[in-house]
């Protein structure tokens, strides 16, 4: 398993220690390739993408609309899974 974390560098300042996971771009359980945009997050008023660092099967752990913090885990990727191969 590989954790998908909210990158610390998305926060330009420390004024707002939280953001919001706006929406998932890939459904839970879908296979993704490395470099695939997975989710949109709103931090300090700006939208940012969370990009998949590796290929795998997406397992979402934080729902749309939930608060997030720098470095928080929002999903995991099952590496080498024998699951569906509908790559996004």
C-alpha cells in the first residue's frame, strides 16, 4: 500500500491550517496510472490537484467535503493489485 497525502507545499502560508477535499476525480476502487489527477482540494481559497505518485488501485479514506490538513492521508493505493484494470 502507498499512502496518498495532501502535499505540505500546497499551503502558501500558515494562516489557514486546514483545507477541504472538494471532490474525487477518480472513483474509489478504480485503477490509476502514475501521474493521474486523483482529487481536487481547496486550500487558502485556491483549488489544487492531488496527483497519483504511482500506479495502483485507489482506496479513498476521506470523503468529499471533509477538512484536511497538511500531510494528512486521504487515500491509499494498492500496488500490484489483481483488481480491475480500468485505468484512468
